[in-house]
């Protein structure tokens, strides 16, 4: 694209080179992808641009582009609405065709000279624009924002809060704009060191049409806070913006949505979040480094990229990584950008998008030798902690103790950083400090009741402690607070799975996929549902989607399919596949369990070179069972099994999981009658745990091999199959799995 390309009409200006839109003195920064889409729409001269053209021009041959386009269009509308209320309607959706930009929506300004210079489409593409910098995470973006080469004339500690605009026309909310403004000012004055402009002075300029930069100069402040209040379907939405008065650039935006009846109860919580965010920005600006060689625009882009990491869906991490890599390439000495890149490598490895060894190698190269100069850099310690943290997919890999030490350093430096907090809470659980994680989350939730990270952490805590109703309470709040993200439905699906509520699990998995078709946990739950109902064809299709989403899990899924294959040469194929297994494979997903299952089927103990490694990766109970299965003549295994049975029987409140596990233990000790009694209860109550059905299935469970010829066991299997058929019919009545799979495979 021509470097000088721009579009001007009736006071509206789009600058493709700077990726900005401007009107009436307000300047809003766009991400590259949003800018590219806008350029294509404007270039079409009020004509429709089809989805196919947009996808091909902006995301050529990229998996997941269709969803990315929807996100970018949504983000573009939000940016235009920020620029001028009602301007978002310029982006029109043409059903079954595409989108167009209706220039007639741009209101005529008689004082503006109209000139039009149309941009041309670009094929150089980089990043999906889901950069929604929430108010909370901006508190961690210190140190870089101020590194502009020009001296500032505005007070670095000055802030003005303009009276919020009421767009609701609701009589019962008339006092809210003034009320929320007063609350913000009061908190800024009493809880921070900022110089606060009085509401009357700020309100005067709220009613003027001056450019935002002139307002800042008149008031002598660096920061201006403004916002809107809307009311729809009994819900209030407060949207906020924090603007740099020096240049009119949007620094941070965010929104709060809640039941209208709760407005006066949570007004202060909303105000405090806005006030403390603004205060943190002031501190960041005062950490000026005049010798910085990083230009202002790159610093601002870094802030946006870092903020986006918290809100970004996992499927968009690759695109974010590409953008940060470009930033680092332009600025080889920009260390924080390098630390951000290292963190992204580690997070992608956690989501099994890239090999853990690759992420470790890349991160090690970035962080090596940087510790001395970054002792007070929270992002450095976060990146270092992420590099060695145990992966969510393999709890026994990584160094939890050392990672926790690094996370604690990062958290102590930036205790309000939501991204650091999210992973700090997770590692506390892994490191055996779950109770402290719970206390910390509950304490912070009191002042930040809409923080999805805290809600998810508390839902996870109660889930791991078997307190499913409490977990469900927090998961429901999470799903309501964040109605776009998939984490809420995914967490609810976990709860339904453990309670063997298969129909409900499927419903939450469907909701999860509706929010993000590439979120891996959604597909894991769908696989559990159809594995339980024995729908092998559907399950195979789901596995293909999962292999596309997370290539490192391909080996696990392929071996799992071989284990349950009905082909005549199944054992030979398993043996051949086992010969390709590498040590690193055991750090991915549930590969150790699948590997041990495969080895148990291979005669004469062949292909057992990694058995000890696999046993070290599974739970203690599974290790005991597999040792007995693989080494039946080793009597040293019998005492641990007896001790496990005794421990299980002493637990009067044990779950269905323990009962099934107890049946496996009894079988290994030859107590078949006791095992069958437990299985009969589970099958008659339709409560065979999903996790066991996922790995084995009762009919092929290796620990029940010696009972397969017992008539009672065969009768129980028949009853179990009947149960699965009934469940399958219940799910199929309201099931959209086929449609979702088709959509995912077409991406």
C-alpha cells in the first residue's frame, strides 16, 4: 500500500500508514488487521466486499480465519463507536454476502474541506485484532509509555474525569453519570497521589466541542477519563476510555456490564477499578527513560500487545506471536518485547500448540544472561517462571517450586497485574498451596467482583476439592461476566463431567464451541461425551479437529485410536507405532496412560523401554495398577494394592471415581465378586465415571481382562450398552455436533 494512503470525508480521517481513525480531534488506534479490513471496505466505494475476498486478502489460507474476521468486524465497530456515537452503523452486514462501509453515515461538517484519497488493498498481513486492553491489566504496563523523545508540557500526575455520557434515556439512571464521576474523583483524591481536577472544571469541558488535546492543555493534565452509560434489557453497561492528553491517543478502554438493580452496590467497585488504573498509568509515565531508543509508536504497540495477551483466545496466540516478533525485529534492544515473546512461547506450549522443547529452547535463548539487569522487572520474572512451569497437560513436568519462586517475585512487583495473577494462582495450586491461592483470590474478589481470572481460580479450587456446587457458583458467575470467552462453559462442563451429567456436559461443550470453535477444552469435552456414548465415527471426526488445533496431541490420539481399533492387525500396528515413540512424547496430554494401555496389549513384554518413564508420569494409583498388570509375578506390588483398598474403604464419602478404581483394585487381587458388586451399582445407577470410559471403556478395560468370561460381567456389559444407547438418543435430540465439526473442518 502507498505509504501516504489515507481517506478523508466530512471530518473523518483514516490513516492506513499510522493505523488510526480520527474525527473531531479524537484519535483511535487500530490494530493492523482491523486497519487492513477497513482499507478494503473503504476502497470498495460503498459496495459490498464479500467475506471470501476479505478472508483471502487478510488471512490467506489461515485456519480459523472465518471466526477471526467476525472478531475484527466487531472490534472495528467498537473503535468507530469510540470515535463518535453511532458511527459503528457505517459497517453494514449484508447477509450471506459480506460487509460494506456506508459513507453516508459520516455526518457532514460544513467547516471541513472534503478530500478523498482511497487506500488500496494490502496483501501483507500480520495480526488478528483482538486487542481489548481491559482496565485492570493496564496497571501492569509501566515503564514504557512515557519514553517519547519529546518533553511533556502536561503534568504527569494530573487527571481530569469528564462527566460520563448517558446514552440510556432512563429516568432512574439520570444521576448515575454524575455519581460515577464523583466516585472516581473521590477515590483518585483519597487513595492515590494524583493531582485531580475538580468535577466542575472538568464538566465545563465535557460540554465543549474542543479536541481532546486542547482540553488536556487547558486543564494542564496528562490523562483524561471519559465514558458512556447504556441501558438495555435491565442491564447497565458502562464503557470507559483513558486518553493520553498529549496526543489524543486511546491508552486503555474497558467495559462493565451488570444487572441494573445492582448499580448503587457496585458503582464504587467500578469507580475504583477506573481510578486505580489511571493512577498506575501516571506512575508508569513518571518512570521516564529519556535515553530509550524505542520510538513512541512501538512503545504504544507494545502496551497494546501485552494487554491483549490476557484477553486473547488461545487460537489467536500464533498471530500475536508473529506481531511481537516483528516488533522485536524492528527493535532488537527492546528487552520487554523479548520477554513478552518468551511468555507467548511458553503459553503456546501450555496449550499444546507447539512442542515444549521448542518453547524451552526459544525462551532460554531470550532470557539467558538478563537476570542481573532485570531484578525489578515483573515481566522478566513472569517469562522466566512460565518457561519452567509445569504444563497444565502434564502436571509432573516442570519445576513447580522454582516457578513459584519466580512468580512470587513478579507478583510482588506488580500485584495488580491480572495476567501474572492468573498464572500465579494456578502455580500455587500445583505447588501444594491451594488454600493460600483461594484466600488470595477471595480477598481480591472483594474489590474486583468482575475479575474473570479470580472467578475461574475459585471455580478451579472448589472443583479440585470436590466442592462441585461452590465450583459451579463461581463458574456460572464467570460465564455471565465474560459472555464471549469460552472459559465459563468449559469450567461448567468439567463439573458436569465429574458428576456424570453427560447431557449437561454436552450442552456446555456446545456453548463453549459457540463462543470459540478453536478452544481445545471445548473439543476435549465433546470427545468425552461421544466416547461415553460409544459413537466412534463422531469421535474420530472430533479427534481430527483436535489434531488440527493442537498438532502435538496427534501421537496421543492416534495411539488411542489404535488401542481401540477393531482391525485384524491391530497388535502389529500398535507395535509398529510404539517403535516411533520418543521420550518427549510423554510430556504431552494423556500420552503416558495411552502408552501404558498399548504396552499392556503387546505380548511378551515387547516395546517396554519407556515403561518406567510412563509410570512416573501417571498418578500413584494408576502406577500401582499398571505395575501389577505388566509385572504379574512381582509380589511386591500386592501390598501397595491392599493398602490402597484399605484406604479407599475408609473413605465413606468417596466418589464414583474411587468406586470404579476400587473395582479395578479388587480385580487385580482376584476378588472378582467384590469388583462385580461395585460395577453393578455403577451401571444400574448409570454412573460409570467418564474418565475411565475415555481411556478404557469397561468392555476393554485391561484391569478387567480376567473377568471377561464371567457370565455376570457379560450381563453387566449388556446393561451398560443399553444405558449408552439411551444416553445417545437423549443427546441426539438436541445435538449440533455434526454442524460444529463440519464448520471446524472447513476453517
